């Protein structure tokens, strides 16, 4: 992938108290690129993902999105977040709003688009993720896999320049993982810029342009999935892969 | 028994005027304290440190001050600053300022019952702080806030009687007038109690209705 860089992290550091969770992280994601971040628990992958739209503030370094440095707070930051979709491990659908309202809320309230137009687009998105027939239900009435697909539709409704996935399938029952990965794979194929933190090695293998391996707050290595899984360079990566692939 | 009723009927005008003022004090201060208290609650969870500090300072100062002192301050000290408040205005202000500190804490604890992921998802969509609070967090917090909110407002309704000590003719001032008229205090107090029970019952009803309404809406 050689496109122009959309997300650039330079020298990013973050501490949780004495814990140095992100250590001099440099990462560049090109437009249309799908980067899958893997690594052991506590390696800082989720923090990295959340730092990109500043849900986690960083202590030093710079994060540039689409040519602009992330603003610290306020309207500038809100504007930037509206251009970056985020999908959470625990879905975080708005519990007091219907499925359709969940998808419509961002475009109507943040982008100030007309509800009638947004509604059509929202229904089309729900159709796409296979939940259009549940539009009037509330999140608690849906299965985990369905909720996560709605969450993806909610993020897509903002017509974002990039999507961040923070362990999108980790809270799902095994039989529901596939339906979510399917939606993600089709997005990847259509050229959506994606940063995906996941434990799904299958997804990394067939959908990623690049795999980034993190351990102890550092980017240990990055390579194409073919290279990484066939021939990991670092001991940490070899160790990690041996643990997950032998079962 | 006839005396019990005649206490009310013979002094109907006094009871009517007293309770009318009580209801006015309650309604105006309830609206005022809900607005001010919600604003202060928003301050306490805002991303701006100065606002958080102000909210916390307000609650610590006002909540720990006896209500009579708040009244005394407004009735005796504020006019010295060339601010003219008549007695009822001072009473509205004192009740609003005082009760808002309690409302603020109810709002804040209500906000804390909403899963943090809800606000995160809203922020991730690009909502501003007021939108996150108004669209996502407060509507969900309301469910948990209803019982303590009603408790605080019931307490405020009864607190209106403090105004009697500051020359406001409300229900709490009735016994003093009645003593001058030589009416039996026991019956007078009974009637005032009945009056308050009647005033408070709609609040209890409102609480039940809201709790039922929001219990199913999820």
C-alpha cells in the first residue's frame, strides 16, 4: 500500500500512572489501507486505537489525521471525531434509542443533515448489515452480533474517512463472530481505511494489508500478513504466534 | 369536632393566603433549583477543570450551610450590597440556591449510573459535551434520578416553612397568627399537616408515574 498517509502517529507516548502503555509509537496508515493490530493482552493495542480519535489523550508525540494535528478539546476535536468512525468491543449502542435512531443520531445531530434523507441512508445501511427488519427495536432486544453490526452501520452513517475497530468481536459468542467479520471484510474490500485491533487471526490473514504486532507498549514489527504469519522476525512475535496457533 | 372544622372555616382566608404563598414558593423554587442544579451537575462532569472546581465548591459551601443562614444572608446581607429583594423574592432565591446543591448531587449520581461507554460512543460520533449530556447521558440518568429528585423537592416543599421566620406569610407562619387570635394550636397544626400532605401527594404520584413509565421503556 503506497497511498497518501491518512493517519500518522509520531513518537506517541502514554502513561497510565507508572505504566508506560505506549512507548515511542510510530505508525502511518495510508488511505484505503487495512491495518490489523495484534498482540498479547495489555500490550497497548486498544489504547493505540483509542488514541487515534483521542478517546485516550496521549502524553507526548503527535497524531495527525488527514493532514491536521489532533486538536486537544472542544469543537475542533468533535469535528475530527465525526470523520473517524469507532466500533467498540462492548458495542455501546445508545440504550434508550431504537436501532434506527442509533444510526440516525450522528448525521442528524452532529452533521445537521435532514432527518428524512438520513433515514433513507440509515435504512440502506441497516439493510446492508442485515438488520433492516429490526430497525424499530431497542439495542437490548438484539443479539451481540446484531448489535455490533448496528454499531458498524452507526459509524458508517457518518460517512467517515476511516474506521477504528477496538476488539469488535471479543465480546461476542463464537457463532456470532462470523457475521461481524463478514461485514468488516466487505468494508475492507471496498477500500475503507481501517485500523482493527483484534484477536481474529483469520481476519488478519485474509483482510489485512498490513499486520502490526504490539507488545509491552511498543510496535515490535509490522509486515504483510503473509510475511508476518509465515516468518515472524522478533522473538516476541514468534512466542505469541506459537501460543495462539498451536491450539 | 365542630371546633376542629371551625378553626379552618373561621380562618379560611389566612389558611388560603398562607398555602397559596407556600405553593408559589415551591413551584418557583422547584423550577429554579432543577435548572440551577442540573447546570451545576453538568459543571461537575464537564471537561473544563474550572467548571468542575466551581461545581464542587458550590456544593461543599451551600450544602453545608444551614438553610436559615442562607435565608438570613439573603434577607439581611444582600440588601446591604444595594440589591433590592423583597421578602418573598429573598425566600425564592434562598430556596433555589440551597436546594440546587442537593439537586446537583442527585444529577451527578444519576450520571454515574450511565455506562461510560454510552458517553464514549457519543463523543466518538463527534458530539459536543452539551450534546453528549443532553442527548445520551441525562435521558438515561433520569430513571435513576427520579426517586432522589422527588425526595429533595419534598424536602424543599417543607423547607418553605423557614420563610415564616423571615416575614413571609406562608403556611409555616399560620400558627403564630392563630396564636394571636386565640385559636387552639393543636387543631391549627393538624390542619397545616393535612395541607402539606395534600401538597406532597401529587409529587409522590408523579414519582410513581415516572418510575413506571421508564421502567418499561427499555
